[in-house]
């Protein structure tokens, strides 16, 4: 097996998925699922035959043991997985009738907030082509500083940075702090995967006209915007490998059961395509297929498809 060309860094946590739609107050039964956007992306990449390194910090509590076992079962190397006594973060998910969801987090000094990135050595950063990070670890210290430290070392080593804000306003103490932090990360980003909703809680103008161009001006060379049932679009500037342009893919019609983790699935598909130097149209089509299939089962990580299922969906359509 060849060495990974992708390093994913960030949180792994527990999602509690309700067995019925509606508000959390009315739910009686939840199902425990492994989650956390970066962990989902890492597992998604592994199932797409692009197994990455994963840098994450897990608790030594029973939930942390569950996560460690799950990541190991997915074939993810444990070289950059560290363990601490802090508790595991918990996210309770509520579902609307159309599959949309809301989160209630239990995350006070949990293991993900003390993410340890110094375990990733310079030789590894020089060997990988892509570093994927998310916005949740930026919402608290010391994980925020640890994430930036890793990003800056990766850039010095010639690694390209992929960023998904995955904005959860309830995790941030101040909206101004969120805006400044996200702008700081955008300046260090090569490929941004985002939704309009990611920036609505910030001071960054998320209105329709010129939104993608405004994001490009913040630093990225490529912006991948997911638009739910409308599919996804890519916008790139002249410095990108794709050259300047804009592309759109309308997505795939599919019966959605649970949209939790669809964005993570899209990002896994996009990164897998980027590692294969796919063009913008191929990248969007592949990423949309991964995302569509990920909505057909409950739970973010459990629903991630393998490569053969994605290829089959694209062939059928």
C-alpha cells in the first residue's frame, strides 16, 4: 500500500440520531453513531480507495473507545491519533420532515477541543499533497491554535489546504471572533468547500450576487459551493490548476433519508477527485454522487458509500 497523499485533521465525536423526525424534546430513542466532519471525510476517503492519514484526539472514555474501534475498522492508520482523559463531545441531532437537521452539542473542554497536531512530523507534511481541515476545531482553544499551527507547517512543506467551515454558530463565543478566525483561515486556503449558510452568521456577505467571487477574494483559488437539491458549483481563479471559470452540476435525484454528513461526503468525493487530478466537471459529478448516496441511510459515517456504489450511480445516470 502506498503512503497516503491526504492528511485530514480535526474532531471525531458521537452523533445521537433520533429514530423519529421532529424536535429533540419529543424524541425518546436515539441511535449512537460515530461522527465529526473530519472523521467522516477521512472514512469517506478510505471507502473511496484513497485512505488518508487522520490526525485526531480521542477520549479514553467509553465513547472514545468506540470511536477508536470504528476508525480502526475503517482501515485508518492510528499513527496521528492521540488519547486524552477529556470527555468525548456529543451531538444530538434533530430531523425535519424533509431530512434537514439541527444539532445540540455537549462540548465543554472535550477531547476535540484539545486537538494535538504536533504529532504530525514535517516529513509527513512534505510527503502528502493535501491537508483537509474544518471549522469546528477553530471555535475553541487550544484546538484553534493547534489547527493553524498545522496548516502553517503544511504550507511551508508545500502542501495544499482544503477547508470546510462547517459553521456551527452555537459553538462560538463571539460572532466577530468567528468572522475574524474564518477570514484568517481563508487566507491560508487553496480549496474551499462551503455553503451559503456557513457564512450567514458572519460579517462576510453571503447574499447571492457575487458570493463565490467574494470568497475567492478572501484567499482560495477554488471555491466549491454545495446547494442542496440544486447540486453544486465550482468557481476558480486564474491561479488555480483549473484556470479561471465557473462550472455547475445539478446533482442526482434520490430519496433522502438523512442529510447528516452529506456535506462531508461531498468533500470526501471532491478531495478524492482532486487527488486524481480530475477536471471541474468530473470533480462535481463525482462529489455529488458520493453526497447523494450518503443521504440514503441514517447517520453520517455509517452511510458513506464505497467506490463501486458511486461508480454505479454515475453510470446509471
